[in-house]
C-alpha cells in the first residue's frame, strides 16, 4: 500500500503542470514545475489573453478620449504595429522579470534554473493577466476606470496616491503570494527570503504606480 502511494506521488510530481489547475491547486503545479517546467503553452495563452485585453482596452473611456485627441492632432495609430509591439513587449518583460527571479533565487541560496523561473513567472503572470482582462472588460462595458479590483476602485483617488491605491489589487497581491510560494517550492528559497522578496517587489511596484499616477495628473493639468 505504501509503495502504491509513493509511486502515485512520484507520477504526480513528474507530470506536466496545468496552467488552469494553477488556479485551484498552485502548490501541486509548483511541485510538477520543479521537475518539468513548461513554457510554450502558458506563454501562448498569456499572449492570447493579453491580445484580448488590448482589444477591449480600445473601448474604455480613457482610450476613447486618447484616440479622439490623437485624431484631432492628426496622429494615426497603426493597430497591427501596436499589437506586434505589444507582443514583443510582453515577451521581453517576461524574460527580464524571470531573470530577476532567477538572480533572487540564487542570492537566496536557492537551487534552480532560468527555465524553472521562467515557467514560474508565466504561471503567476497568468493570474495577473486574468485580473487585467476582468478589469478592462468591466471598464469597457460599464464605461468606468479599469481598477474595479483594486483599492482605488473604491476610493477613486487621483495622482500619486491613486497610483499607489491601484497597486493594491486583488490579482496582483494574489500573484505576489504565489511568487513567494513558488520560490520556496521550485527554487528551495527560504520562507523568510521569499517573503522579503515579494515585499520589496510590492513596494517597488507601488512606487512606480505612484510616480505614474502623479505624472498622469501633471500631464492632464498641463492640457497634454
């Protein structure tokens, strides 16, 4: 009986991690990812979801206003070129952030490969992209800001504070928690090191969002 259980557990760990199973059983997928990190399936799905989000974003109030301003200024935007540029940007961002995770894992005395960290990053990004799709879809249908799952969706702050509140978002926080767990399960990084890592990532993200929010308000104030 014990032998059967061990064999079953070994088979489960050596199977391919499921991108959809990651929603309900992330730890199981991390265990599989450790021995069998997958790349192409999750990457294709993320690109498809990102493309869908980009298409929906055109119909949000902010995008419509920007398009109107560009039209009045005589600026034409090539949608095909923009889509290709978006795909390249997504892949480049994933590659860079995966490198950051790889270096963090190494500094945290973890044992991992870049492929494992790229796979981990893809699975976590799948969660955050779902959040972006939901927020953009609601914004396009209800003609609101694309922040319904963030703290700013309730307080509607502007400027730097609005950017910070936008970063306090359900799917982003979920992604950070999964990143901490993934670093422990896939790279054998200590619990303390993984928690410190995601706290730093959160602070950096909030700071960047705050600066972006302040810059956006400054541009609006200048009539740009």
